[in-house]
């Protein structure tokens, strides 16, 4: 059985069967055209759920609550998310409000609070305006074409929404995986949080769902860098409600392979869009490291390179400054042999066997002028390959993040 | 016996007895008023030596050569340093040239090449112009008041030289510890390298010399951050020639304690000056973390905070944005209890027990307006204390590091 993965045109987080969503403007953020600040994803059928969360020691109580509810293995029906306020570092009130948000959403949807997850993104250290939650959450209408509304509701200072869906057929049953994310536009201080929600109507066994999400996150969200800082609220959730009517997917067969590939495709798209929309960014930087001793080495080296401020500023300045690439790969502290390294910018080779070769500088400068730059480092010591994505660092990043809020 | 440490007025790397130095302009860098690009530190008496070097996997052959020569435990007489060219990533020619530089300097000084160490700082991937080395190294005059000339010779795009000396008396014998460093002004790409040379006329046993340097580097050079990138050429050398005529210092007594304190004082001064002179910086940021479970935890958390781009831009923008401080301390992944954290900006408390307290915002904004900002985080879970130093991140950093070189 060959399973083909296809893009769903205008796909959203509600493209998978049985999912609906919606958003509303409650006034947590300053008003603006088409702005929303609370959103809900809902599935009438109960969902198996997997999640990955911020590794920061200081986390939002919303993350603590979601982690606990995901760990029980119980099925869930909904996620409620607000933007504009992170509900982080506000003492005991934070958990009270997080639980209360799930209770208000659950009452509205006719489910239990334990079947409801919650995220917040926005300013740290400010309490959630619960009066607004009580007033506006019950007004949110969830509909099958509400994915786009939800996508708007979770944005902070992102320039655009980030949505996708892909589908695959198994034994005549079409399965869909849809996703939505928001990234780190940090014009308003502390608005940096990476949130992503992936939905599927596949019938996925919980253990395999968790395994699939971990694998996909490792090769997508964990391989992007905007500014090296890690939010207290980062969350990726994968919900599976089985509404497609297919057989159970639990690993080891072609359907499982297709599901894994679909989730990876959605995750990478959403992750790359976050990097591309990085605060102040003008270019997406894709760094591929080939020929490392292991996949982990390659992932580490590519991410070190995508995260280096000197690489980011060199790309911004269209400077084929391969010394910085060497430095960034070297500081990943993986085994390598300097005399074997080849470097490429958009497939134009600039370094062979660890030394500069004579190349047409104009063609490289011109390649660096595009809005997507590919850097490739071949270590030539093994078979490990890894890719990471970052964005350039511009004056705008500094201006945005140093703007007075006082 | 009480030992007092005193500052040496206008102290330099030649303040310790028996050390001389000099510098010359050879034309490796573009010419400018009072510019120099090759320097030598020399001691007529042989020196015990300790060194700490870049942890980058890709390092300059000068670092490889120095490491090997320091590891033999043999005494040395001189260090020759050039700025403008890093002698890194140039294939086998790099080691040939590094050795050749020590040979040329050794012949000039009447010592052996094995008694000579070497550093380079500047552009990566370009071969050292050895013709200039052969012509100009023999013209360098080393004198007892040449410390300032050497300090100029190692600069790349630093705005100023960094020099200091302190002294302490033991049984009527005055011992001096002098030092010089250069930092990471990176206007010209890849010019980022941290070099520091510390000299002393104390008679220090080699094992204790190494122990002292490692201890001092941990609390100074390893606690500063300009942009998170790590040079391929970073080097700190400590040379002890015994010319003060004092007894052997080998640990465990008051003289050893005074020597340790003097080396730490010199190291911290030189490290802090590098952070203060960070590329594009307008402010020095000092971050103190108290009450951690251990010293290592406190050092890690303070450095994470000093290195965070969001903290750097908040300080630049005079924004008392403590949520970013929480995020940065939390991402250090040390054990802490959020509800016990207190935060201070220049001694003004802004967070108590993990929550914002009402403070006079104008006074904090005004404190952030100075050219030195002190952030303090009390974790209140133990006795560990650590300090780190960084600088703010400004538009100028981006402009400098993205300037076309092509």
C-alpha cells in the first residue's frame, strides 16, 4: 500500500473532520482591525492528546495544568487560548485563573474542565483579566470553518497567521492533519511565546501519538531559533479525535508511516513560518549540516549555526562570511575534522576541504539578497544530516525589543 | 600575616618586575593614528606559565601550538601576538606560520622558539602575511614601559585598551600582577576574539599557577557575554617569572591567598572591560544571583541573564522588564522556587516573592539610564552567589556586524 500525502488547499486547524474553532476580541490586547484575543478549538468527539512544553524552570501555570492533564492519558475535547497576557509569574492566582478559564470554556461547550486545555501568551507578571474571560469566552462561536478566526486569536505581534493542513488516504479513508501556530514577534515586551496546535481526525493510539509528536517536534519546533531565548509558555499540542473513521493507527504499518510524515510536514511548515516571521526579520535562513557522525550532531551543529548572532547579521548584510559559519559549527562541540569541511551558500560552493576556494563573489552576494537563504555545511565524517531554520538579525529587532513600555 | 592588595597607578602588563613589551605597525590592519598590529611580551627570566583556551572545536593553530607548549610544563620567555588576521581555517599553512612566527620572535629575542608563545586575532580564513612578520617582528623594541604599546598592538576594533596591575607585599617583598586584554569589537567581520595576558613577578609553582588561573577565569572571563558566540582564538595566559625575589608560592598560605586574590582582581577587571567595550554597547550590565543552591547554579543563572538578548534590549530601552529576567534565569535550568524570587534594579526592589511589587517606575527607569546597570536576583533557596557581566544590545551591533565586506 502506497500512501500519498497531499496538501489541503487553505488548510487550517479545523480541516480535520470533527474539529471546530472560533475567536473573539475581548480587549486584552489594544484594539485593531480584525484583532482577536481569545480562541477555542473544539472537537465533539473526544481526542487522544500529546503535548510538548517549555523546558524553562519558570513556566506558566497554564503549562503546568496542561502537562498534568495530558499526562493522565484521559481524552480531551477543547483548548482555550488567550493572547495579550501570559498568566506567568503572578503567584498562586495564576493556577486559580488557569483552571477557571478551562471551567468557563467547559461550561460554555458542555464538557468538563478536565477535558479542557488552556494556553496564554503575552506580558509576564500581569494577572489575567478574568472579568473579560467570564464575559467573552461564552460568546465564542465554534464552527467548522473557524480555524482562521482561532489563528488570529492566538497572535501577539506576529505579522501573519500560520496555518496548514495535509491529508493522506488509507484503505479509501481520507485522514487529515491540520495545524496552527504563533511565533515570536516581540514588539510588546515578553510577548514571546511559541504556541502550536495540531489536530487530526485519524484514530491514533495515545502512546503512538506522543511518540509521533516528540519525533516531529525534534525535527521542527526544536530546530528553529529567533533570538535564543526560551518562553515560559511554549506549548505544542496534538489532538486526535478519530472522526475520519479509519482503523487505529498505532505504529509499524504504512498508515502509521503516513501519519508520522503528515505530522512532520505540518510541524515543519508551522515551525519554519515562525522563523520566517521572526521579530524584525527580513530573511529565512535554512542551515543544513550533512556528513556528521550522527543525526543528533548534525541537528546540534545546524541549530548552532542558525542561532548565531554573527551568522544572522552576516546574512542580513549579504556577507558570505564563512568564518562565522565555521565558528558556529565549531561551538556546537561535535566531533569534526576541519580539513574535511565544505560550505555552500544556495548551492554555490565557497569552502572546500576547510579552505576558501575562489568563487564568484557577486553571485553569492546576489544569492544572499533573496528572502530565503540556504547555508549548507558538509562535514564529511559520517552520514548524519540535520536542518535548522533561523532568521536574520536586523536593527528592527533591537528597536522593537528596546521600545519603552514605561 | 595580613596581606593587602593595592592598585598600581597606570598599571600595565609590564608593571611586574622583569617584564618588557613593545608593539609595531606592520600593515596587517588598515593604517590609523597610533595603530599597531604586532606586539611582544618578554621576560628575561624564564616564566612558569598557565593558559586557558577556546573550547570551540575549530581552533586556530596558534591555540593548538600554545596549548601543547603550555602542557609540557617547560618555562617560557615570550609571547608574540598579531591583530588583523586570525590565522584560522587556512589549512596546514596555519601551523607552519604559527611556528614560524615564534621562530622569528625567538631569533629576535635570543631565545628558542619552544620558549615562545603566539596568538593571532582578526579575519578567519585568510593566511598570515608572513613577509610582514619577517620584516617587522625583528624591529619590535621591548622596554619596561612598553606595556601600553603592546595593549594597542592586540586591539582589533576595541574602542580602548584594557590594562591593569595590582600589588601585594609578603614579608617585605612587593609582588605585582599585571594584565592586558582585548575584546570583541566586531566591526570588521570575524574580528571577535578574547585575548588576555597576565604577568607576575611572583615565584609561583606551576601546578598552583594553573589552579589559580582556572579559578580566576571561571569567575571572570567565563562570566562575560557580548553576543553568545565563541571565538576560535580565545586565549588567556598567565606568566610568572619570580623576579620579585619572594619565596615560592604554592598554595595553602597567606601569600598564596593574596596571589589568588590579585589574579582574580586583574582577571575580573580585564573581563569587565571587555563586556563594557562590547560591540555597539552603551551600558555595562552586572547581574548578581544570590541564594542559589550552589555557586555553580548562581554562576549559570547570572550568565544566562547577562547573555539574554531580551534582557540586553530591555536594559538598552530602560525598561524594568522583570519578566525577561525571570525567563532568562529559568532557562538556565537550575533548581529554584518561583514564589521565593526577589529582583532588584540598582538596589531598588521590583519583585518580591515572585510577584511585582509597587515601586516608583521613574526611579527605576532613571537607574537604567546610567552607563552601568546592576540587576540582582535573590533566589532564596540556598547560599550560592554568582556574578556575570554583559552589555546592552543596540542597533549599532547589528549595523557593525552586517556591514558589507564584499
